[in-house]
């Protein structure tokens, strides 16, 4: 019996044990294997691919399209070689901190006192009309926002939490003033909202849809500015990133039912001032942090104050934000020149650098304040633009900086 005499199911099982390169070589051998690899192999087989794997529900839910086997490899090569086109939207002379969130059909971003939603259309956005505009009536600027399944929540620089219900247009609930000034970060779990602010206070709010109220149900305080805050996946732990001044650790972990004292503190070995600006949970126990210490660090709640793995910025710049596909891909946004860095989390070395064209030139230098990606696009918020970086094209030349850092080491 020969290999091609086997049934389709048997061949798929055999191919699932092959390396990616072996599968690509087999595709070139005959028509039947070519058809099987193109149309019959399950997407889960390529879930570990960098950038284009689509191996988790989180990344599939925000992917504009589900890529075929060969499209995954073609687009991945664009990511690795720096082949992309850039589209800048909504230029504004006034500088502001932007937050972005990517969905399958829409892009959400904030500017000043508004949150906008625009429909995705191929390589760009349907710019002529926003599907939704959520506005703070007293013109308090949006610090951070997050769109959940039931509502969109935003923290304002006047210390209030705003909530817009998605099932009813223009229905808004506003919390009483809890923070004394800016809310720097916000997160959502079910009907609960977590906020952290400049005053060192963090609050847990319950959203009451029936009475259109946002009620403070628990709160705590650390003797430091809070830059980032996040629930874990199950919602039973709260993780705060502080400015790490005085005697406060950069990472504080609390039980979500008891916020008066921390269960644990991480990062005690870091220098003072190593602020944590962003937090992302990969699993219920494993999470990533980034900030002023110029590293992305991986932590595990079960192991205590031990950094499991770290990824250094090649230019030792502050890392403002990050995003991940929850498998192997890590993308960071840094403090200068609109620079983003791609990592494979299986290795500490970076894979590629991307510089936004909108941030080049005199007086146009900007950090990446927020970013999100799917296999075809990166959406990034700078101080004046919303930028879309598209990798779906067939460009033959690119901006390859993958060996830049290696040359600097040799010198």
C-alpha cells in the first residue's frame, strides 16, 4: 500500500505530526496532497504560527477573515520581511492619548472626550460615517476605555467612570466621583468594572442595568500612582501596575473580594521608578507586564516574585503598550518614532521592527499609546493619528530591520 492509498482522515492525522516545512514540501509533490493541504487540513494545526496562526478564540474573534493554510504562510512572510502598507486616519493638530480596540467588523478608538466606532473595509476604514459615537457631556477627556459584551466603559480625567449600554442608544450611566483626578486604566469582567487612578485609589464598580447606575462596591488604595489594572480571566484576582516609587512594589495582586491588602507583590527586585504601564493575561495565572524598565516580563501567580521570562526592547525604550495572540506572538508599542516591535515568545530576541510613517519628521515624533492586531492588520493609536498597518498585499520589497540589533552588537 502506498501513502496516497490511505483515506483522507488517515492522511490528515499523519500530516498533523509533520513539521510546517515538511508540509510545504509535501504540497509540491502531487495534486492530491496539494488539495488536502490547501482545503482539508484543520486551522488548529497551524495555531502556533507567528502572527497568522489564529490558534485561539480571542484572536479569531477579532480577525477580519479566517486565513487559508497557504495565506497564513504568505502573510506571515510579509510580517517577517516588513512588507506592508500604512494608512493614517483622523489627523488632529491637537495632541491626545488614544486608546484602540479591534473587533472582527469594527475599530474603536478614543480621542479627547469621545469614543468612536468605525466599520472595517478591506485595508482601510469606512471613514465617511461612524457607526457609533459615545461622548462625555461635560467634556472630560477619556483616559482609557474598554468595550465589553454588554456595555462600553470609560475612565475620565475628572475621576468618574462612564458606561454606555450597547443595546440601547444614548443610554448612559455615570459613577459618583471616586477618584480625585485622572483614571489611568480600566478593565471589565462580567458586570464589574475595575479602575485605577493617579491618586493611588482603585475601585470595583457594579453596573446596574435596570436602574442605570454604576455603584462602587469595593475599593482600595496603594501609596503610589496606578498606571494599569486588570482582572485575571476568571475574575477572582486583581492585578495593579504602579509607578513603583517610595516603598510600593511595581505589581500588586489582590483578591477581588478583598481589596484592603495585597495577596502578593511582584517585581521587588526592579529599580525604583520601574512603572508598569500595561498588563495582559495569557491564562488565568500567567500574565505579561511592560513599562519604564524597557522589558516585557512574564509572571506566574503560582510562582511568586519570579520573572518567568523577559523580552528586552532593542533600543532600551519605554514600552507603552502591548498585544498578543495568546499563543506565541507579542507586539509592543514604544515611546518614540512610532516604533512597534514584534517578538516570538519562544525566544527573547525580537523578530521585526515597524516604524509608522505618520511619526516621521520634525515635530511628529510620537509614542504608540495603544495597539491591537489581527493576522492582516495592526491598528495603532498615536498622539495625532489612528494608523492601520496592512500586511495582506503582494509587495515585493519591505523595510527589514530584523538584523539591525545584531549589527549593533557586533560593533
